[in-house]
C-alpha cells in the first residue's frame, strides 16, 4: 500500500457519507478532520498542502490515506486505545444506583458517599462520579405542601386572574405583614469586605426589640407602600389599610392577602361594609406563597435586614424605610407566569 496514488476516486455513497460527517454537529472533531483530509485527497491536493490546511503532519496524512484505502470509512474512526477496561462494570453501576434509590440501614435517613462505598466495595470518589452521571443528589431534600382549603381551586383562579388579567380602572395590591423583625446588634463592629476576604461579623448579638412591617405591593407598577408598627393586631392592620385607601382615593382596590386572623376581625369587616370599592381576595389556606408581596419580603430580607446590625428598633425601622424609599425610586414589578392549572396540579390534593 506504500504506492497509493495521491488522488483516487470515491464511490458516490462514500462521498455522501464523508460530507454528512463534515456537516453533522455531533461528529467528533478528530473524525471530522480525517473526513475532510480524505475529500481533499480525492481532489488531488498534495499531502503537504493537506497537512498545512488541517493541522496534521505529513506522516499523519499518509497514515489516513493508507487506513482509508485499506478499510474505507471504518478506517477513519478512532481505534481502541490501550489500557485496562473500566473497573466498574454495568452490574456494579446498577447496584449503586438501586441502593441509592432505597432507604439505607435503620437509623439513617440518606446515603453518603462513604457509607455507600463501604457497602458496595468501591471508592467514595467512584460513588460520587456515578451519582453525578445519574443526576442523583441524596444529600438534598426539598419541601412541598398541599393546601387543605376546600375552595382552593376557586381562590387560585381568582388571584392568578388578577395577576394575569387585572381589571380595568382598578388597582391590584398584594398586602401582607412581615412580623417579629428583630433589631439585632452585633457585639463587635462589622469587618468590611477586603480583597481576598469576605465581610465578617460576630456570631453573637444583642436583641433590642421587635417590629412588624405592613407592606402593600402595587402589582402593576411594583411600588411598595410600607409602614412599621410595634404590634400585630387587627387594629394595626386596619390602620394600615386606611392608609392604603387614602393613597388610592378614587379607584377600586383589589387586595390580595392571606388568612391571618387580623384580616377578618369584626372591625375590619365593618369597615369593608362601609367601603364597597375595596375588595378582599384571600389566598388558599396553607398557600400564602401565592401572595406576590412574599417575593418582595424575601428580597428585603436578603438585601436589607439579614446582614444588618441595629442598636435599636428605631434604627431598624429607619433602615427599612430607607430601603423602601430606594426601591420606589426605580420599582421593579414582578411578572407572574404560572397558569392556574399548573398551580392546582402541584398544590391541590384531589
């Protein structure tokens, strides 16, 4: 085979197969380069020029020419590489996966890599690789909750309808309380961020009291009306509700809120009867997460409260007020994307 001609002819089927290999996005890079080299050979391009264009040596081009002449397309694929076969056989891999999906020995809640490695006789690193390959994460657990509200479906359709198709000439507000916010003061000053070092704070702290934040999120625009109060009672809620209605004096208000007892006191019901333009929409029992202001409370906690240090409740209230003012300078409305049917399928037990 040493005297192979520089140019040789191809069967039409072989040419089509080589061209498919070049076009396919899933073709391995090495196989694609070898296919291109053969097509250049067919065109009569010299070995030196093929090596220059593709990045091979002249010896590699000659080897590709010889392998294709002897074996055809099969000669272009990677040959088996030397070395020992994989030490983890299919039966052992199946055993690891099957055990991972079962409960471990009594007294344990989940498998660890070391426990499973001891059970199966392989290394913890191998167990970890097999878990990654099969997308198994025994160390993680997620929570879920079904609502027991008999009118859950009706309420979900009602609230999600307000998010997706709000009524004309009306304002939709998501209202709730974040109760028992603690004014925690670290026992030592916080150490600021430095290159190579995160910000640091002491583990211990002093408690200086509590406050409750009442907040109403304007669903369409993202603005927040908030007020901190010392207590969390029906009268405090009613006082904040009156403040909200003064903010929107000439339009209907649709207020989404949870089933807290402070939202249904006799005083609140009497006030609602005298103000028919205000409509309450209660979330299903055990599903207060459907209230959009809960997402804003999460942002407030992460960005404003959790890493703060406050020497008094007054300082905490002032800090929260500054954050609300800053938020309202460039409010970001939340966009609801879940359809009622998707929520009902996951949150309502039938």
